[in-house]
């Protein structure tokens, strides 16, 4: 393996690695715009120039491969001057709209201008005017005045999605990004263009002017909207002391994992996750005689426990129906099996999952929930729910509703369970069957609780709470433990922390 020195630091690099990647691994930052690890080197921005001992000209770090004995300098005067010159050309026509740009605070041009470009420009000419607010499809807006022609967007649509909707048109000073043959961007991965753009040239209409990036708190999580289990960042606005917040989750971005999703996520995961946080169930509601009453958790568990004991004392546990979903964590499914199956003798538990989707051959899978493999590992049957059959024999139904609301399925549930005597709904948000439920227990979203899923690749995805559940909403594992305690199931009711639940699950399914 070649050995080289970068800014006095000795580095061993794999054969064929570029100087830029070798420097990154050593913690040495080399500025760049056009380079992205998912694409072959482009070498168009000229920002990553470095000095290599023995070579007369400055070289591009993004396309120069390492050689044994190479000595590289990234911060000498002539390198800094070259970078400053590149920035002067880029900023010659760039609009001075940082105060209103959504990229402000995350913009590489802004950062590099501060680091290298604080100078008096030699240009006296008026800035060239280009078209702004150009809709290019998929809810994206292109501002050609801000574009620095790094071509990351073009290469993504060529090499990753293969849809090729964008291209570089005209030549020289007139070159600009545009839609190819007037065909708007229509790929299901269009949101990645916003992440890829190193400046504010491509922005998301849904996020534009909604907040400033420095107000957002980023937390690591997983996307629950298919079986892939893509790693994501959830950008939450914590709110202000004197003013509320219109919404909580402002953005979802990919978290790079080469073994799962790489640096990408699909638009469904990007935009659908924030939708899960709308219309949340926050209070414990009891419907009785047309009156809606708010309960505490202790009263709710007492009431639910009484209904279960009432049937168990008649040896009619077979009249209890439990409907789960594979958004639940492995640990929650384990508890449901212990409480309802092992302790109460409830028959086969049904599953209510979103209808299968169409896989796209890239990231999106046919499974529209994250833990179907984990449920099957524990012996659950995930066949389609026969609501008519379940409700015909049931006197008590526990419905664990998933967060991806499906109006068609909700209507089918509402019709089928209407004759059932007692109906308990556990749901994180409005599901369309609340009017018919006798007891509504608000539950937490995946990002608001700890747990694990088993992805389609068989790997466990362990997650921790990164958001606070609203109102009285609680994770399903805590509700199941509370119910077990109310029923006198000491072994399960004693699992009062999630750490103990996780240990119990791991002993059973190592």
C-alpha cells in the first residue's frame, strides 16, 4: 500500500485512492464542490487543488491518485491563492441573497468564501442575471443565479436513477442547468438533489422559507416506511420560549450507510415521515354512552384489565382478538406474545399492515412496514387480516394501529368491528375508527421510543428515542407492561424499564 505525507501527516492509503479521500480519512479537510464519493471524479470546480512536491503545477486532489512517497501540501500560500481565485470567479455573478437562502448555514460556498475569499473583488461589471424560481419537477425549485455548475444533480440522475432529466445547456459563460427535452424531474429520489447541491441552487418547495437551518436539531434514526430500514437524520425544531411551532419535524435527510442505503433515501421516506407526526392522538379517551371522557393511564389500565379478566374468568379468552402490526419493535411483539398468547391463551394474533407496494429495484421494497422479518422470526403469521371472521367471534378487540394511515383499510375495520362489544384502539394518530372505539390509547411513533427492527437483510436495527412523545402518548411496550401488571402477570409486569424488556427479549431470541 502506498505511503504518503499530507501536511506533515504520514498516511498509508489503498492503491488507487485519491489524495482527497486519503486526506479525509486523516482528518484533513480539502475544500471541494463537484466531488462526491458516489460518482467518479469530475474535476470541474478546481477548488480542491493541492501542491505535490516535485510537480510544477497544482494538482486536483479529487482526481489525483496517491503514489508511494508522495508529499502533499494543502495549505501553502499558492494553494490558498488559487482557491481564492476560483471563489472570485464563482462569486462574480452569484447573488448576494444569503439572508433569504434556505442553504444558509449549510452552504459550502458561504463557508469557503469565509475561509478563503474575504477580499475586494477585481470585477466592476454588473452581475449577470439568470432565471430564478424555475420549477423542475417533484416539488423542486431551481435558481440558476446561485448555480455553480458542479453538475452533481446531473450526474445523480444519470448514474444513480438513470432517468437523466437534467443536463447542462449552452456553453461558456452562458452554460446553465435545465430540464432535458422539457421533461420534469419525476424520479422517486428527487429530494436527494437538494442534499447534493452544495449551494442553494436546488431547493425543496415544502421546506422553502419555513425555518433557518441553525434552529434545527438533528437526531439519528431509521425510516419506518419500508423494509429497507434506511438510516436517516430527523431535523426537529425545538420551538422558542415565547412562540410555538407550526410543526415539529421539518426535514428528513439520509444518513450515510454504505451497507443499507448509502447516502440516499427515497422521496416517500423523506416526505412521508413528517406526515406521520400530523393529527396525533395525545389524550386517553373513553367513549361511553356517546360521552367522551379523558382518563389517566392508571384508570385506563384498570378498565382494560377489568375487561380482560371478565372474559378470562369465564374461560372465554378465545373471545379476545388482538391485531398487531409490523411497525412494532421486536421487543413489543415479544411482549404481546407473552401477555396475550402465553399468559391469556389468546388464539393466533392477526396483523394489520399497509398494503404491499411495488419495489423499485433500488431502495424501496414491497414491504411498507419495517419489521415483517422480525415478526416472522417470532412465529407470527402476517397473512392478510380477515376482519369479518375476527370480529364475528370476538367480544373484546385490541387493535394496534400502525402510523401510516390507510383510509380504505380504516373503513373496512370500522364496518367489521362495529358489532363487537368492547373495542380498544392503540394508535399514534387519527386512524378513522376512533368514533367506534370504547377506549383510545395514544401511542408513540418509532422515533419517540426505543426498540429494534429486523430488516429485509436480516440485520437488527436498534434505535433510541430522539423525539418526545406528545401529550399522554406512550410506547406500546410500556402499555403492555402496564396491562400485564394490572392482570397480575408478575414476570412481565416487573419489566418496568425498556432495558429489562430488551434483556428478556434477547434471552428468548439471542
